[in-house]
C-alpha cells in the first residue's frame, strides 16, 4: 500500500496531536515517579477584613479577631520538605478600641499590644476527607515589631497527610498577649495554582 506525501504528513500530524493530548506536566510527573508541585506561594498577606471570621472546620476551626490591615507580605510552604516561610509588613489594627471591650491601649494603626505571632497552615480547610476536621500546623512564635513587621523561615516538621495543595490556607495568628492567643489576624492571598 502506497501513501501519498499528503497522507504521510496528515498521519504524522495526527500522531503528534495524539501525543499532545495525552501528555501533560502531571502525567510527566507520574511517569517520572513524582507528584504535583508540593510548593505553594501566597503573593500577598492581607489583614482579616471581617471581625470574628472563622477559617477551617471542626476541631481545626480557627476564630478570627478584630479587623487588621497590612502593607505587604507573602508566604511559601513546601509540603514535601516540611518548610514554611512568611514575611509581613505593617500588620496593624484596623479599628479603634471599643468601649464594650474592657481593654485599654487598642489604638488603631498600631499592633495594639500584640508582640508575638505565628504562621499557621490550615490543612483540609473544608474538613472533607478528614472526618470533618481541619488540621493546623504552626510555626514557632516570632516577634511582631512596633511597626507590625514579622517573619519566619524554617522547618516545621513533616506535614500530615491531610495537607494537600487543593484545600489549604495560610494564616497569621496571635501568640502574645495570651488573652488573644490563637486568633487569626492575617491570611495569605493570591495563591499560585499548584
């Protein structure tokens, strides 16, 4: 059976097209014995916009504090290596002290007496696939400066299996003062797709 030059070109184009349809970075990773990228990058850190907002589910739900703002920041985690890094600047209270709250010194535009924060990775934010509960992985506490700056970079240990690139969040939570401990006041935004 003889093929014309045109039919050979058409057959080669069809074969190339089939290869393009079945190849993808994910399939290439699977063929290499790897998995999708385990690194997540949030290009911005923003303050909690709505007071008392809750992130997460069940036993891993995290309550929010009063509204806060930031001037800049970012966060990066590597699920495979167990590392977290974050940097935030200008993390300050976005509301004035309320008369109903029996605490003085909560001045708008300042860290309002918060001296230490930590980064928190919230895995299984929806609780799906983990018995309805989110899982929290915290960094050690780091100082929050008088101008609202804080940073951390290091290993936090292996991430639990509940951590996936598709159902995850990054928060900054209060450590000190103890009366506000564990409330979230900032979060990672503009997440690169995995």
